[in-house]
C-alpha cells in the first residue's frame, strides 16, 4: 500500500472514530449538556392534584400538560383564553353541557409508560372527583356529570350544567393536568407523588431530599424538545442564599419567598431581572364568623379597623411590588369590582370591641403562623397594630406544611392566606366563600373557605346557570359587596408573581413586564426557556 493510500486510510479511519465516539451517549451528553439551576423550596410531592403548596405547583408544570393550554396572543401569554394542547380539537353541544375532545395521537408518557389515551384523561379527572386522599382541586371539577372514553382518542365529558369556565378548567394547571393511569395504579396513590409520570417537556429523574430534584428533557415530548437538558431544582430556604447564588452563577433563576424592596435593589444591581407576571396573588384575612370571638360582627369590624393596610403595603410591598387591595376578588379576574374597605381607625376599633363586651381588649393564644414567605412579616406587623387596640396575639411559628394542616383543622380564629386560582369570579369566590368549601376535620374537607361563610351561595349558584356574561358579572359584584357588608374577609395587598432571572445566562421569549401571565409563581412554558453561552 502506498504512503498516500495509508494517509487516506488514516484520515478516513480517524473520521469514523470521531463519528462513532460522538454517537456514544456519554460523550454526546458531555458536549451538549445544558443545566438550568433553580433555587426555591422543596416540594412535598410531585402529584399535581395532591398539593396546594406553591413550590409543588411551580415544579409540576415541568412534568405535566392538560387538554388545553393558556393562549399566546400578540406575543404574550394570557389566562383568559385557551388553545389546544393534549387535545387537538373539541366540539360543544348546543346547550353547552357536552364537550367532546379529540386527543393528539402519539403523545407519550415518560419512562416508557406508553401512549396517552382517553382512559388516562378519564382517570385523571375521576380520581379527583372521587376525592381520593389529598385531592385538593376536586371543587374545580364538580361541574362534571360523567366522563366517557368513546375510543382511545376521543373523550366525552358531560356537565351537570352549562359552565362558562370549563375551557379554563381543562388547562394544564392544578386540576387540569393529565397523569398516567398505568403509573398511578402501579405505584399506588401515596407513592405516585415521587414516581410522577406525565407527558410534559421534562421528566422526573431523581430526588435528593433537602438538596435538589433533577428533571431531564423528555426526548419524545409531543411538541418541540426543550433546549435545556436538565433542570436542577435546589431546596434553598433563605432568600439571602438564593441571591448570593444568583450573583455568583450557582443559580440561574430564583424564586424568593417574598420580594422586598431590598431584594429588588440587589437583583437590579447584579444585572438580573424580575419576570413580573399577573394576575398574581392576594393577601387577605378570613375571619371565622362561626366561632367566638368573630361570631360577633362588631369584633370582625373592630379587627378590620385596627389594621393599617396602607402601612403594610408600603412597608413590605413598596412601589410596584404590590397594590392596595380593594376587594376580595383581585384585578384580572372576571367579575372584579372595587369595594369600600374599612378604613384604618383604631379609635373606632376600641369602641366596637367595648360594645361587643371586650372593654379591656382580648387575647388570642397559640396563634399558629407559617415561617415561610411574607406570612410572619405581615403577622408581626398586624400583631403590633392590634396591640394598640387591646388585642394581644400570641404568635407561634410552624413549618409551612404544618400551617396548612392547622388552618384546615380550624385552629386559628382568623386565617392569613394568599391564593391564586383560575381567573374567573366563579372559581375564586367558590373556593374561598362557598359553604361547601368550609374546612372540616370531621369529614376530611380540606377546603379554603376559612371564614366558614355561606352568604353568597345563592349568587354563585345563579352565576353557574346563566350564559349572559353581563349578568354573571353583576352577580359577582353583588357577592363581593355581601362579603364586605358581612365583614368576613379583609383584603390586604395584591402582589404580582416575580422570579429573579439572570438574563446573561437564561432567556425567555416573553417580556419580563407582564409578558407571560401565570397563575402561580413560575412559567407556563418552561420548555421555552433557553440557556445562553452554555455550548
């Protein structure tokens, strides 16, 4: 063989070697590995239907999808309309009570659990309607009469009545997520939470308790595969630690427990940005009017007049970090209408307490409050304000999961809560003010009607029957007025959802200033996030 022939052979051989080497999984993985690092709090489960904790609802967006998804309009994500996702189309009967969804063919579940079919959709909703242990969002599906799998790719859902909110209920959020029936039955209800199987852009890979959860890109995702290969979701309790990590590059995105003016300044100074999204959450107090001392409306009104909401807003949520709430149904929700909220008037509060039989004030022992987010800061401020009118509150700090258990066991006479729900008055008002949602340990009801209120049941039920949007809106206006008249809820502050992101390391296609509306503190479409300069 000539020297030239040996040379050509050697070059060809080298080319073959390189091609083979690059085709090996470990080498290719090392070359293109893109890891997005998020700092938040650890999840209690990855079963999307079984937890109301914010950090859980943030993370399950990576793993699951719904029949519909929030629509993108004019380059922005909205929560007022939907478009197809796992369902490619649907039809509606003339009376609006029968919805027939045609599923996308070939949609795969993670980890070899097979193709998604109508049976998985049926199972995902029925497990909630049957109120299996921990099914927190069943209320959002109670309008369903029955579900039929007409064939592997056709689901028919019959409603008890017309429901104008139904398309939103089918979106990939809380009750709308579709899970694998096979996986849920194989692992069992309790174990499924750490063996989650969905159809989303990322699949659950590993849980390192108190350290991080690892998600990996799903190669068979029915839409485009994510540009990111892995997401490492770190359990970081302290905001100061998150901020240091964001600046040094340990983290790319952080989810603060609470965004303060100091945190906003730090984020801006390091060249990071806040992705600010609505409609956000609303901090509010619910007063249990079925138990002393708040069974007396004079005490409830005294409580409201004793709290300086403006001071709380300016101290904890200055500038654009929050707006003073004017009603218990926040802006951005269908049916919102500003109301007259009791003004700060400590003298009137003292007078009302005396009239109610508490001339020397009153004491509330063992008031349990979570250590997390802005809860303790708000409660310490309120504690100081109430003390000025003779109300002494003994605060006891507990873990966030314990707080949720306690308030659903009616251990606090009044409850501080922040909530975000599907953006319609029927959903928000029903979950927080319909009598069916009053928590009751005896029956296992885990609802969020912490006031145990029943004063707007009739209006909500009327609203569910009408197809006239203007009439529905008027009913929700009246409902908000009744809630204020009966003094069972004190709205405090509306706050946007805010994540801090380093734009030199990770990008999103949506404008940071309300370009992507979400219903919880993360991204609707995490698969669209991209790492920068990570090749």
